[in-house]
C-alpha cells in the first residue's frame, strides 16, 4: 500500500464523513491542521474554550498572521508533519486541513504522492483539485473508498486519469 498525502478542503460534515469512512476501512490516518495547534496554544494565553465568543477566530487569524510573518509557521508545520509521516511505518494517509492556495500547490509539487480533494454538496467539479466528491451523493462511501483504493494501490493510474 502506497502512502498518500491528501489536502482536504470543503464542507466540514463531508470532510468528517470522509475521514470516518477511510478510518472505518482500516486506513491508518493522521489528520493535521495548523489552526488546531494555534488553538491549543490559545488556551495557554487565556482562551476559555468557547469558539462562539466572537474573539476566538479573530485571535486565531491574527495569531496565524504573526506566526507566519516571523516564523513561516504554516509552511514549517506542514513540512515537519510530512517528514514525520514519511518516516512512520504504520501511517498510510496524511490528511492536511486548512491548506489551500499557493502553499497547498507547493506541497503537491514537492510530494508526488500528494493530492487535493474537495468535498462539496453538489456534483460541480472543481478544476483546482484532483478530485471533487459530493458528500450528499448516493454513493459517497463508494466514491471515497474507490478514490482511496486508487490512491494507495494504483497511484499511477490515478495520475493518468487526472492527466498528469
């Protein structure tokens, strides 16, 4: 089984369902989100755990901007976790959340086993992703498992299908 890195974006409930489906099928999965790390640090500086207080997300955005400005945090965090994933013999899937835009494309260019998947509530295809899945479709589970089977067992076939 090939290791695969997935940059996962889209609707929250569809992403959660995607992760539960692949874990339920036996994929050893790591999920990373740089915002979760910043959120845990927010507790150390006084955040009370309430995400709906109007301050939390504003704080996270400002904290992220400062950390990126001075330490290139988001990039360093992502590459550190990719290195750990690649060295781990058990993990087969690394899911990276909140990683779109230029950095997401850079990670894909540097890692031949990295693909972007967008989870939607429609059948509209996203041209900026390798795969778009409709989480409200009749065969969402089958599409998720089929995609994972291709990515982890027939990665070269997936690249051919996507025109790479």
